[in-house]
């Protein structure tokens, strides 16, 4: 196969496809594609594909004739279209997909089944033949009574596309303004504002978070460009709102991105509305600097260096005294894989967002500690500051005790969500077998995130569809965080081999961050759970299609 192009309106699903299928299918290509728009508008080659597959997607458009015409334009002469669509209306569909925007887009109502965007098998045949498809068939006609249909047709090779006429470009005179006056307004204003340092830090932090969410390089995120230009849609904007809320303790809703569609505008708005909260998180002129003022080589840096040395030793199974802060980490056996794990440990312990590249810039623990104190002084002071602070040594077991405890908790949470008995949840069986769907999986992700202070998205359940696999993944990726929540049970196993990692307890009154919320045990039935921060389930405007 030369190419399999996986398309969707949502960047989130393209990222999932890349991660899930790229290793198995090197010929995979992903692309955002709107079947309601002409191919020329989207830079797609006419007549490129031999086969187009569309599964429960074409009905979620405004005008079926245009939709089918654009679908046909993708095909070579005699190319095959394979359509899987609903064949009838039902109460179940109304109460599930009827909640999505795409269900109500249709403007050509006479073509549709009454009260539904679906088409009857006969309507599909007439529509395809009218658009120039030949040999239209329904190979699974006997199964139409089950509510689904398969439609197959061959293109006659004739393509009809609406032409798009570009508006002429009009040059805007500069009137001889100096270069600095031609800069975007928000840049000029932020340079002159009193709180520009705080705004710059926030903008940088938001750009890194956006880049990580979309799997882009941070330098590609232009704060002056609208977020939609980078591939954000309703799903990824909801995830971005959750990330920002978890990181800074806010309660934004995704609608904020419609009011402030650029990171520059959003940062300006957030600093204006939440200056005190952001100053505590990022540092600023309002912050009482005396509370956290430290000098190079003072107690804060020394404590951090000691904590990092212990964590490094635990990861490499070395004695802590063997870790010399002045020696490069590679000397102790660190490589790209263990450095990535070390970054996760540090992030989990201190609520940071380091990437493994930081170790190339600061290859020794001494250099790294100095850098972290300089860049994240307030956060680290909150974690490590104060001579009276008690440090807890959290035992991390190398056995499966942690997994067993987590698996039990997740099974109870899943059972409670689905109104089942916990013993009905088999960790080896896929969650869909118990009745989980996209909506309840999103709710389950929120429950897990609120319970353990993580930042999972519902796509994790596509990669790890059973509780057993999910638990193994979570323990592997978030061991330190989970131990702080479940450590009482885990630590009560002295016969198992353990490694020591120093974990600082959360500062009193500090609101939880993205992956580092305070422990919140699963409440017994009948006990009210503390109210979590708002989380958001966004509907896709249209379903996935493949070309």
C-alpha cells in the first residue's frame, strides 16, 4: 500500500492515530479534512485515491449532494467508495448521538429519514447514482434491520468541484512608522506594562502546554496567532482548558478561547483577572519575595540537590552517596530512556513540566539545581522551604502491591460510575464490555484525574482498554504520584524490595496542579466526594472519516 490517509476534523484523533497505528503502518498519513469543503480549499489532490472509506460520518453534514460530490472528487476513475451508515432512526440514537452538534446540521431535510440525519438505503442509492457513481450496491442488505447499512459504488471519473476565487491582496501603507510601532499591539503594550514579567512567564508556560498537547515544537506556537491555526478544535480546547485549570488552580471554561483566541490575548486576560493567583504560581512583582528569597548555595538549593540525588539513586539502584552533584549524569549510567524517567520523577515530585532536553543543558545535578531554583523558585520554596519542614521518605515497591491497590480502586470507581457491583468488573476484560462508551469514558477519566491528580485524556482507554493494562501503564508512568496517594498500603509490605525517594508533602493550602493534586481517597457509597474542579466533555462536530 502506498498511502492510507486517516482524516478527521479533530487534531486530537489524528494524534491518537499517529501514536496508535504509525508503528504498524508506516504508510499512514494523517490530515484534517472537512468533507463539506472543496478539495482545493484544503490542499487535497483531486482523484488521488483508489478507495474512500467513510464510517458514520457523511450524514453529519449540511448538504448531502455536496458531501458526496467532495467524496467522489477524492477518487480515481473506477475508484471505490465504501460507506457505513445508519439505516434507521431510533430512540437510542436520539439520546446518544442526538446530543452532538453534527446530528442537527442537515439542511436538506427531505433527503433524510424524518427526525434524523440518516438516509434510507433507497435514498443512498438514488443520491450516489445522481452524483455519478455506478454499480451501487448494498452488500449487507439482510442486516439493514439491525440499524446499519453498507453502501458501495464506483466513480465514473467525472469530478465537479466548486471553484474558490481568492480575494485580491491589498497592500497596507506603513506611513513611515518605525519598526517597533509596526509590532502587534499586545507586544507593544506588554513591553510597557508593569506586570509584563508575569505575563511573559504565563505566555511561555501556555505555549509549552499547547505545544505538548498538539505534539508540536514550542517555538512553532506564535502567541499572536489564533489557536485554531495550530490545529486546536473543540476537543483539544477542552483538554487545554483542563490543563490550564489544573496547572494554575483556575476554573476556566472552553468558551474563554472564543473571547481570547490567541495566547497573547488569553495571557493578558488571565493576568488582569487572576493576577494574585498567577503571581503565586509563576512569581511576580506582587509576590512577597522575602518569603522565598534564597541565594546560590543556600538551604533551598542544597535541599533540592539532595532530593534529586536520592531520586537519581533510586532510579539507577545506586547508593545515594555515590551520586556526585558535580559529575555529569551520564557517568552514573543515565541514558535517553532513564533521563526521560528521571524527568517524570522530578515533574511528579515538584509539579514541574521539564522535558529530558534540560539534562543536555544542565548535565550535572549541581547545574540542574541552580537552574531549577532560578526558574522555579516559588514552586520549590513551597515544596522544600523552611527549616522546620518534615520530609517524608516514601517507599516505592518493586513488586505489584501498588498495582493491586490501584486496580481495586479503579474497579470500584468504574462499578460506581456504571451502577454495577465491583465484583462484576473483570480487570482483564475490555471496558466497553461493561457498557463504557465515549461519554462514560470521559467521565471515568475525570474521576481518575480528580482522585490522583493526573491529566489523562479519554484516548488513554483506546491504548489501554482493560483495567489491568491501564493500571500497569499508570504505575509505570506515574509511580511517584500514585505512591503518595496509595502509599499506606504499599509501605506495609516490608518483605518486598524497596527504593527510597524523598517526596516533600504538599504545602498547606496549596491548590493541586496538573498531575499533583492532594490525595483524595475513594469515598464509600453514600459519602459525598469533595467537589472537583470543572472538567469538560466536548462533542466532536462530526465523526471520523478515512480516505
